[in-house]
């Protein structure tokens, strides 16, 4: 089963006045990379979050953002940032001295300065928070996984269509190989007749030459290998596993065999069909970069 590496999932949860909002985005990447954006209060769960994500996603770049909101009526604690207040006072005193002023510091103005008064709230209970957080992460992952599977089905449909086209071209090349030798024999006879006066051609010698060319231009093995790779490609698509790189490798092998066929056959129609196959392979290769 194909899975796309590009997807999005989200989930929210509200329990015991704690609201969790989880968003997950995944994109193309050769390996697996997990990028976390956690609030300070949830930093202790970093490794656990990575473990949960890794159990679902095997390949791709995954960005996960988690927000937490406490909707309870907990008492707020206000604290004075004494070091900062002293630093502000020192700056004002230096400014007064430099300007020759005796301006007093207004406490109401001082209290409005950034970070002078710090708001603190009771810390959350990590032991009770994790089960709820894990549940909402799994829900977001399930949402993303559903999108990855749906995108994968669309890719699979396109892949099968292109594989059928390639198989059709291969069948045309196979049928063409039966004509190539006869065509070469006729061309060789015509060249001989043009070069020398019409004489009786030694058919045995002619057939030896044709047989030699036939051996050099035989692409039977290449055709068999391409058909085998196409079958492997289809089989891999049915596996519930990470298959993107395997499919990419098979495309490289098919492309190599097709190049060999085009050069060995020395036939314009085979060369044209090889170009059509390579065009389909290129489209497949672009799409496969998005397969897990």
C-alpha cells in the first residue's frame, strides 16, 4: 500500500481544564526527521513525543506543534523582577546625572515596563498530563495517516496507469524485434547491390552476417529484465512497508535496461518507443519522491 509523505493532521482535547491543540505536518525527506515545537511546560515529554511519532511515521520530515491552555481558575502569582527593576533604576540615575536633572522615578511608570512584574501559575502535574497528551497526539497522527493513505491511493492509480503504458511499449518492442533482423537483411542486400554490379549473392555468407548482427542487437535479456522489474514494482506497491526507495531503485534499473535496448537494437522505432518509456519513467520518478 502506497503512502504519501505529504500530509497534515490535527486534533484537540479538553480534559480537566487542560486544552491540548496538536498539529502535524509531514513532507518529503529521504530519511526520517522529527521537528518538535513544544511549550516550556511540555519539554520533559520531548522523547516520549518522538517515540509516539516514530511508531507511526517511518520516513519523511515531520513537524509537530503542540499548544497547551489551562482553562481552570487557578490563582495567579505576581512576582517582582527585582534584578530588572534595579537595572532600570540604575539607568535612570545615570541618565539624570548625565543630563544634570533631578527627575524622580514614577513607580506607576516603572511597573508598566516589560517583564518588571512576572505572572506565574502553578505548574502542571506531568504524571496526569501525559496520558491525555498522548491520546491527542495519536488522534492527530491518525488524521494525518488517513490523508497519507488517501494521497497514496491517488499515486497508486497514476502509477498503475503508467506501468500499463510502459508494458504496452515493451510489447511493441518485443514484436518489433522479429522484424528488425529481416529489415537489416534487406537493407544489407540493397547496399551490396548498390556497391557492386548485380551478381549472385552468397546467401550463406549473407545469413552469417545477418546472424552476427542479430546476436549483437539481441535485446531479449533486457526485455525480460524490464518485465521482471515491472512485476516487482507492482508487488512492492501491495506491501505495507516503506517502499519509496525500493521503487526508485527499480526505476533506475528499468531506465538502464531501456537505454541498452535503444542502443543495441539500432532501430528507429525501438528508439522512439524507448524515448516514450523514459518519459513515463521520469514522471514516475518525480511522483515516487513523495512515497514513504
